[in-house]
C-alpha cells in the first residue's frame, strides 16, 4: 500500500510514509500477515502494547433497543387469572462494530471515556444495570414474564495506535469503529421501557401443569 500523509506539529511538518502509517477497515482479515485484523489492534489497545487513542468521536441520536426477557417465567396452570409480584434485573453492556464487547474497567473503556468526556463533557458508561419488581398478570393457560428495552446510543470514531517499533510494517495503525452501548434514561427524549409480556403455553408446558403438585397452581421457572 503506497500512502504519504503529512501531520503538522507545532508549526513543523512531519511526513508519514507507508512505512509509518497503516490504515485498515473494520473486520478485515489479515492477508499473508501483511496487516493485522481489527481485533488484533483492539487487543494491543487493551493490553497497552499499542499507545491508543479514540479520535473524533461522534455521538449518534439515542434510540430504544429491542426488549428482552429480564425475569423468570410465570406459568398459570389455574382456571382463573393470576397475579404475582416478580423481581427483575437487567445489565446492558457495550459492543464494537469490529467485534467483541467493551469490558467495564478494561483499558478500552478508559480510552473511550476520556475521549468522549474531552469532546462532549459527557460521561459515557460501558454498561448499565437496573433491578426492580413488577406485578405480572397472567391469564389461565398462559406464560408471563417481564421484558425491558434500554435506551441505546452509538459512538463512531477511529482508533489510532502508535508502536515504539514498527509492527506489521508500520508505527501507526488506524481502525474505524462504532461502539453501541447504553445511554442515560431520557437521552434525546427517549426512555427505557419495562413491559409485561405473555403467550399461550406450549404442549410441553401444559404437561408440566398436569404433573405432580403444579396442577391447578401458579409456578415460576427460570427463562
């Protein structure tokens, strides 16, 4: 790859040739060991082998993610509607477009946090946890559970890695990335939602109702 680029530092120009600068697209596999995968660059950022920064972060508009089950299942084996208070817990983390998750307390998290805070004065968190309880109403012969949808946001930017000695033929590597993670409730007017969902029992589940002590009772089971 032939590339010449000039970066200006303190009024002087430093020429970066193809020997010093490498650019790869997200999730592109290495070819004959001539360039790394995006995952290898991320691993070096996380370990500190590469001196990394997350440049020019751009925060996208918040949106509500897909709902997912956060409680156990409540089976109504009786002939009457049933109500029961159920506890729920939900932890939503962050992920890279280049693959993998952003680990809370890891090196990658700190770099993203510093970059976003410096640019937007906004405290970014790689994960968010909420717990509470909710009353679940289930009709006879149905299964109920609690689902939650988290407010999410994407941050686009470019990872810059600098090596003291050339690695994969370059001192610098650049990797575009999009990070998807939880956002505070109310961001851009979007709010997380907790809902009760239900469905008819399957034939196998109905068998559970007709066996042993579960007949004509309400019982819960892990989802």
